[in-house]
């Protein structure tokens, strides 16, 4: 299963969500799920923002090798589940053919009970990044809890 997180520049929210997902998948021993990220206005090859990098490191997640990538029809096509940070990102994914496999992150995580965007910490201080990380951590864990059981079967 290809899980894709989408934000604007692919330097703050979506890389943190991707890193959290990879960390949590490894912690849970989940195999067969690959987390990735992209941005609707990304500059290909840009690193994770300093705030995202530092806050992720505080939680044992290394975003040092992250390279931003622009969301493309090919990336959308390859993904099985696309989770966006806000409504504008969802609109862009739909415009690129995402259809029913794309949802707002908070909506998917809450099974439709909540549909609020994840605020962009870009330009904020470390406390803003920490708040965003905590929000993403809770949402990503809820997403992973919703994945089909076959995704969590251990490899022999």
C-alpha cells in the first residue's frame, strides 16, 4: 500500500507526517505500507524546513535526507491513499485524478467526524512546529489504526 501525505511546499507538514508514519509503521512492525509525501507547490529537491527537521529529531525521526517533490499525476496515480493537510490540497489532488482515494487527513483519521485543516507552521517558532508535530502524530496514528489488517501482517 502506498500512503501519500500532501501539503503545499513539502517541507513542513507532509514530511513530518511521512516521517511519523514511517517511524510508527516500524514501531508497530507493519510491512507492506510505504509512506511518502509531496507538495502542491513544491520546489523539487528542497530540504525539510529547519523547524520540521529539529522537532522531528526531538522525537527520534531524521528528516535530513528529505527532498521535496512536486505533486504530479504520476505520483497521484501510484498512491493508494492520499491524505491532504487542507482543502486546497485536496482540490489539487482531485484535479490530478485522485478521486475517492484522496481525503483530508483529519477527516480520514476521525472517520468523518472532524474535517479541519492542519495549520502550516512555516515561519513559526519551534513551539509552533512542536504543536503541529503533536497534531500530526495523533492524526497519523489514527490513520494507521484504520489500515486493513492485511497491512499489519508480519513478514515470515
